[in-house]
C-alpha cells in the first residue's frame, strides 16, 4: 500500500511531522526486550494514512491552538489505533495476515509478541498525554476522553459486538451502533482532543463532536464497500473477507449502491456540522471528501 500524497498539501505536510514524532517515542531503554521493541516499531511506524492524528492537529488548528502542543495527543491516538489493529488482526479476532501492505504483527513475529506489542502501546499512549500535554487539567481531560473512547463501552465494546454478530441477523440501527463505537469513537475523540488542547468553546466542541460522529460512520461505510469492491494492492490488506466471516456490513444489509449513497449523505452531514467555523474548517471539509473518495 502506498500512502504518498494522499491529502491536499496543507494537510499532507502534517503527516511527516506525525511520523517523526512517533519515531521519537519508540526509543526504548535497555529494559525493553529487543524483539518487543522491534514489534512495536514495526506496527506503529508502518506506512499509514494517519487520519486520526491528522484530525487532532487540524481540530487544534481551526480552534486557534498550536500544532506543537497537540502533537503528543496526535501520537497517543495513533498508538491506541495501532494497538487495536494489532489485536484485531489476531487469529482469535479477525485472523488477518496482511495489514498496510505487509505481514501483520503476529505473522511477522509471533502471536504472543503481537499481543504484547499491542499491550505496550496502550500505556505508552497515556504516558505521553500525562507527561506532554499542558496544563495539567487539560492533560487529565485528555486522558479521560481517550480512555473512554478506547474502553469497554466504545472501541472495545464495538469490537466485541462486531464479533458477536458474525453470522447473525441484525438491523441497520444495530450496525450503526456497532460502528459508531468500533470505528467512530477514535475518530470523534481525535477531534475532541484537538479542541481541548486549543481551549475551544462549547459550541466548537459540539460542532466537532457532530462532525466526528458523521465522519466515523462515513469512514466505516466506505471501508465496508472497499472490502467488497476494493483492490488488495491499493488497500494493503485482503479484500472480500467480510462476507466469508459473516460480518455485519452496510452492503450486506442495504446493498452497495445504497451504501454509497448513505456514505455521501453522512459525509455531507459531517461538513454541515462545521458551519460555525466558516472558512477555517476547509481542511476538515477536505478530509470528509477524502473519506468518501479513498480507495485504501
């Protein structure tokens, strides 16, 4: 999978800053076993879209904050996202052997090392927030927000229900509820963290919350469509797995055409939620368009 020039130049420039910052957080001391350190770097530094950390930075910027102040939170979100991917790929979960165009962690190393690498990324994320977000009261809010988004009622709960509804009948309300948590929670909290760091007022926080809710849903609908119609070479992971695993997806429930229409409607709802920002929100509007048009 290639990730070069995915975004407009104004947004693309931030990806290299995120990657450099992630590199700096993976310099481990001698007590970290070499194999574990290698596995963590293998997962975290793999080529990726970096959509969630980009949302942190853009949200901070349009709320009048400094990018430098938000970079630690951007990296923390990416660490939580990557831990979830590593565990999601395990044989006990979705049993994938390809991620971001190369072998998944448990294939490249072994299953135990993959579990431990994912485990390690969680405390790394919260340590970064606690140590590098200022002032302390904002750091506390960021820790609580990310813990909630990654916890049993959001990311982990959504993943549990995603597994629980394999080969089961369900309706669209159930499907959306699963993906608002499994996929949407980290997208929404990325925007929330950026706004918190910038000291955004309640109106802007609410606007970004609405944007994130709709963007996360649009992202997942497109993900389901790509699994059905996409190219493994472009996506960097196997296509066509959802149907074979009995996954509850939008195309399975409402068909590909209606899924595409719903994704576009949801993306537009995300854009509409940004009205209070005026022209300053153009980067987020571009990211909403990227979510709809992406092929990986």
